[in-house]
């Protein structure tokens, strides 16, 4: 083999390998970013759900305490349904 071909192959193969490694790491980083964004969205949904249940529990407790159920339950149910709608 000629020295020129040896030089090109000795430079090209490591560059190709390192390029493939960098490409693989970039793909992994993008997947990690998507997972992190999904986890954030999930956390927001969980917090909204807990708040909605809290509103329902509070409205129910007030209704039982006062012996009447006015619009508090309806408002709490609306909040509960809105928290799951979007």
C-alpha cells in the first residue's frame, strides 16, 4: 500500500469512529431532553390533580359542616374537570 493511502486510512478511520460516537451521544442527549420534558409535564398534571382533589375535599367538608351544599361543590367539580381537560 502506498504511504498516501496509509496516511488517509490512518486519519480517516479514527475520525469516522469518533464521529459515530459523537452522533450516538447527541441522540442520547435528545432522548434525555424529551424524557425530562415529559417528566415536567407529568409533574404539572399530578400537581393539578392533587389541587383539584383538595378543592373537592374542601368543598365537601364545608358542605357537611354547614349542612348545605351550595355552589362550592359545583365550582370544585368544574375545577376538577378542567384540570384533566388540558
